C-alpha cells in the first residue's frame, strides 16, 4: 500500500513538473508572437496616428453610444458589435485620440490571442511569421485602430478555426470549445452575414465528420452573436428576410458581380472603390496579392504530403468562403472586406514560405533565406508607403469635415440642429448635430419633415458646387464651405446675414 501511494505521489509530482516545464516552454515560444503584436500596436499609433479623426462609417458606429452627437441613421447591413466594443471609451469621452489608443492596444492583444489559439497545430516560428505577414499589410494597420468591424471579424475567424482544430486534439477540448463559441459570437456580433460565410466550411466538416460537440459550440456562439441583429430585424425592419433584402439593395443588389479587378484597384489605398474605375496600382503594390493563391496552393500540397491536411485545408477553405461574396457577389470593393481571408491565409502561407527556405540543400539555404528576407523587406516598404499615403489622405478628408463643422458653429448652427445634403452624416457628427437624408442608403425622412424642422431649430444643407439646393433651402442664405455651398437657417424663420455670406439660392 505504502509503495503504491509513494508511486502515485511520485507520478503526481512528475506530472506537475512536466506541466510547469511545458508552461515555461510555451511562454518562451510565445515571446516572439507577443513582440509582433506589440510592434503592430506601436506601428498603428505611429503611422496611422490617433489624431486622424473619425471616418464616415466610424461616426455612425460611435454615435450610437457616444455623447458627442445624436445617433446617426443605422442602415440595415450594419451590426452593433463595434458600437458596443467602443462604448467603454466613447460613452464618457469624445476624445478620438483616447479611442484610437484603446482600439490599437485591443487590436494588438486580439491578434496575439487569436494566433495563440493555433499553438500545437503549427510551430511557433510559423505563427510568428503569420502574425508579421498579416499585421504588416497596410489595410490591417489602417483598420486595426478604427471603429470598424472588419478587423474583428478577421481575428474572430482566425481564433474560431484554430479552436475548431484544437478541439479535436487530446487535452485541448475543454479550453478549445469555449474559445470556439466566443470567437463565433465575436464574428456574429460584428458582421452577422460575414460570420456565416466564414463558418460554412466548419459546418460542412462538422456535419461530415460528426463533430457534434464542436458544432454545438460553434452554433451556440454564432447564435449568441447574431441574436441582437436578428431581434432588431423584427423590431425595426419587418423581419429578417426584409432586413437582408434591404441590406442587399443598399449594397447595390447582391448577385453575380466580378469584383476581383475592383479589389485589385483598391490595393493602392482606395478605402472605398465605388464606382471603381481607373488602372490598378503598379506591380510592386499588387505582387503579394497574386502570390497569395500560389502560396496557398503550395501550402496545401506540402500539407497533403506531410499528412497534416486538416490544419491547412480548413483555414484555406474558410478564407475562400469569406472572400467569395466580396469577389463575386458585390459590385464594388473595399480592401477591408478581405481582412478575414488575409488573416486565415497568413498561417498556411507562412508555413509554405518557411518550407521554401528550408527545402534547398544546406549550402543554398542562406541564399534562399536572404532572398526571402529581401522580398519581405521590399513588401513591407511598399505596404508602409501605401499606409502613410492612405492615412494622410483620410486625415485630410476628416479635417475638411471638422472645418465645415466649425463653420456651422460660427454661423450659429449648434445643437440641437440638423444637417442634410452632401456628406451630411460625418459633418453632422463633427458639429454635434443630427443628420437626415431623403434618398440614398441613409434615407429616413422627407423634404416636408426637414422644412418643418427648419422652423424650430437650426438646419444646414450641404450642396455640391454646381448643383441646385433642395426646394426647402432655396431661400436660405449660403456661404462657400470646402468646395460646397452651405445653406442654413437658424430656425423660427430667421435668415440672418453673416460675415462672408455670398448670396441666396
């Protein structure tokens, strides 16, 4: 008895020692990945800069929870996940700098945690290179600290696929299943339709292989994430099908649209390519995009030969599924749409690149490593150049909105107030006003309603140069403002003459 007890005690001690040793090795292996995530956070703050101001879509999401301006019109395709994510800062502070810093730190932490989900499936060096490849794309750096949902769908997809694979490994199922559910919930919370596209291959594999526990965790998380969006569909949009139909109409009608070339054109820094015309950027900017499918195919071939197909095929399948609607079903492009696909491709591509440099005979390996390092350095330089140019352009546009808002304040258009017309939504946010539109994707009122509002509170209408003002504003005074005419009234029938006034409509 005593011998059995001693043996059991020795076994327990050995097990504890082994776990401590494994934990120390895991921490050491995670340090390079943590360094990449920290560099990603720092690069966002230094290159994109926290003082950039909020973009058009950002003002919609932030206004839902912030106190700086009334909530903007929330169209059918949008989900409220990003609004809830920024609420801890936006609900009590109007500081864009603070919000950007919060999101930069959060995005770096999310990248680290998402790739840590893959530990044991790929070597640490593969995960570190994958993090560097994804984090160094200009579109990842540009949107990581923005109040936009696409990056969060990307890290959610990365974590979900990794957790799904780990759930089948010994001693990993207990932690992997909650991570799988949480990751699916994050995606559904941010962009429900995108989340469904991402998980289609997981559902197909789960049903085919009868992975019932994994399917249950995946579906439970997805249902939790999309629940608010579905409930809102019945409360505000007359049902789920009607909301999906309205969302499709806002996006130009979902159907067969070959948007591959449009996505290619957007790689040069066009944050929204609608309509998308002009020549694509040069080969230095687009070379990596053409290399992606080739490297993905190579990664799959190598995985099949090595007998570990699932860990490579599943992220590739989910990447293809996530990219499909934005390459073939929508008639316009934005580079952020493909962030989930880029995140999922990063790990197989990193594995393929490392295999390429280790494949040559030993005397030639330094040459292969040097060539890869030079190619990656050139790629990084190009990405950072596009990033800085895009960030500067965005900052300039946001400052123009801020100047227009300052002009409104000088004219006496202050809260409570209403702004309509060209780019009214972001200008209204910067001015602390409500916004309204009688047509387009943000239509939610009528010209008569705006005219009635103008008799009570200050109202401004932004009209592009050369265009005629709407009927309700034709007798209002106007001044030039950032290549537009700014028509305004202070309510109660007042039409004051202000310094710098040009004339009447």
